């Protein structure tokens, strides 16, 4: 993979890690038609690359993402094309969900302000690192817009209901440290260290069994919306399917030989 600097999203492979960077810094990496299309294409390329084991998502410039491009929203509404706006929001929501459903761990390296769709993007990532001083919030209602990328649903499932309601209704931006207290940000680090810390974490994950990572991510996702008994069965079924895998046997052999395992994802 090469870095596509002429696109709204750049994709770069560093070893087994794919770095996805939103590249509209002058527009605070707002979600335009082009950006969503480019993000979808980047995910296509990642999915087609078996050597890619981890994804890192970040933004260029001073913002992670300001969410939907309101200039494009206004153009569609003033042009009497609201159905195009609905279709765009649906495309954006489906693209974000691909990150949530990806078998690969997805790390968000939140370099700057994340609002509305920017928060919805964070909510679709598995691990979130944020730079000190970053502010995050929903913000849709500040401009009379409803969430459409899953923010209202995912937020209420990941934080206490009163916190979710306040963030959704007021549009307030809160420091990343507050989001860490709520469990939506895992680590807050100095801005100068953010990408190095994300890279180190990604490399750690890339050294693990991609098959095991994918199964744990799937079970955790699916079990979160079903009764505990069903979730326990999902977990046991996943273990039963994994028990004959090369990676489990390689891990046991490496433990016996006191060496790092060489996982192959099979």
C-alpha cells in the first residue's frame, strides 16, 4: 500500500499495521462525499490484504474530525434534495460500521477535536488514545442536526444514560480526560507522543494471533447485546472452533520452548 496524498483519506502500511489518516485539515477533516468514499476504498484495500493485522485511524492537522460537512448538507437541503442527504448519512454510517465489524483491532489516535461524526468514529474503534488538550463531544443538536452515524445508540450503551443524554442534548465538548473517566478514551498522552504510542500499541497487537483477536472482538461485540447465557455460549463455541487452530498450537509450543510465538492467523 502507498500513501495517497491526493485523496481525502490516506492509507499507509507500516509492517502489519495500516495507518488511515483523514486528510481534509482545512475543513477539520469533515465527512464529505469524497472522504467517505475514500475511507470505504481504504477499508476495501485493507480487507484485501491478509498481511494487514491492525488498523490505526487518525486525522491530519488540528482536528480528528468535525463530523459531517455542513456545507454539503446545506447545499442538498437548499437544492431540494433531502433524499441525497439521507443517502449520504446512510453511506457514512455503513462505512463507520465496517470499522466496528472489522476482524482487525482498530485503534483511534485522536489528535484533535472530535465532534459529531468524529465522536461516532471514535465509538466504532476498539481502543482509543487521545492527545492531552483534545476536546470531544456530540454537537449535532447545536446545528439542528440529528445523529445518523450511530452516535445516539452507541453512546447510550457505553456510558451512563445521564451522561449520554447530556452529551447528546447539549452538544457540550468535554476534555479527553473526562472521556477517559467514562471509559470512552483508554489513554490520554502528550500530543507529541500520540502517534508513537499508537504505533507501539499497534505493533503489540500485530504480534498476536490475528485469528484469536478477530474471535475475541466478534464475541465481545455479539455478546454485548444478548443475555449472559447466550453470551457465554458464544464464547464457548468460539473456543471450540479455535481449539484446533494452528495459532493455538503454535502458542502452546512457543510457551514450552520459551520463545515468541509465530502466529499465522489460521
